[in-house]
C-alpha cells in the first residue's frame, strides 16, 4: 500500500493578519499626512531668493523668478509702513498690504505683512477670510474687539478685546474681523503665513459678486425677501484688501 501523504495545512493567526493590516493602514495614513503637509504651504525656495517678476506673462502656481543678475536692494524693500493711512471711507478702515505684488522679494518665502488703520468709534475691518494664510495680529495703538468663527457645525465665536501690545491669531481660512471700540484711532500689524494669502470679504463676495448670484439663491439662503436681497446687491461693497 502506498504511503499516505500527509496533508499539511498552513495556519495563519488572525491576530497576525489583523496586525499586518493595521501596519499597512498606519503606513497609508502616514504617507497621506506627509503628502498633505508638503502641499499645504507655499513652496520652499531652492536658492537664496526668487524675486518675483511681476511683469512676466508666464503663469504658474506662484510667481516666476526675476533674473538674479538684475535683482537690486529695492526688490526687498517697502517704505513707509509707519505712516497712518486715511480711514475716510465706508468701513472706517484701511488695509495696507505688503505682499509679493508690491514687495517682490517675498516670492517663495511664505510670509507677508499688512498694516490696518481704524477710524475712532467703530472703524471696521469687516468679516473676511484668508484662504491661503493664517493671520497673526499685534495691536500698535487703540482698543480693538476681534474674533473668528469656526467651521460647521459648531460655528463657535472666539472673541477678545485687545490693547496695545496684545497679540491674536486667526487660523487659516476662518471668517474673522476687527473693530475699533475706542474713541481714538487704532492701528495694528498683521503677519500672514503666505506670500499671497488672498482675501475674501464675505459681504462683498456674496452680495457684490460679478455676475451677481441669483436673488432666489440668496433669498432662500439668508431667509430674506427677494426685495431685500436686491437692495443689498445694489449697494457698493468694499474690499478688505
């Protein structure tokens, strides 16, 4: 009689299989987070500087570099940010932005700056967002009430009264505002984590869009009569700059 062949069954522990799957899942998560981190901020420069050539007709994600041989000290210079700006306007505030468009040396460096001047008794930097940058605000003079609102579903308001020397941070992309609650002029400096953080002024974006958003859409979204929406769309809406 032929010798019977032994049946060999390979046994794999369900615990080891689960562990292997967990390891693979963890690696996938780490790789995804690493990829998101590398694309979430302005690109890092690969040379000492990349002064923006704002006259170039080449369009890229950012601004192309000027020939280093023609770069001068003035490409890294912006004068007069110590000078208060006029606040005689609809909002009672003026934002003086210093970004890659008027300080080309900021290109690829991932930072920008703004001075904000406020008229007394209610000068307002209206609710707005910076889609590409976090804002770091320091009060130079005056008293400001500031705040930001978190995303859905909570929409929680974080608000604070600030005095000279106080600092407040507005996370990237969240709606925020500043208003002068004092009887004297106020001023602040804002640092932003992008060479071109962008600004979306909420009221202007919604009611001053070009071409206009349908009044039917806005009436339903804001639970208003269409006639009120039409009045709002007919107004002149200022940018936050």
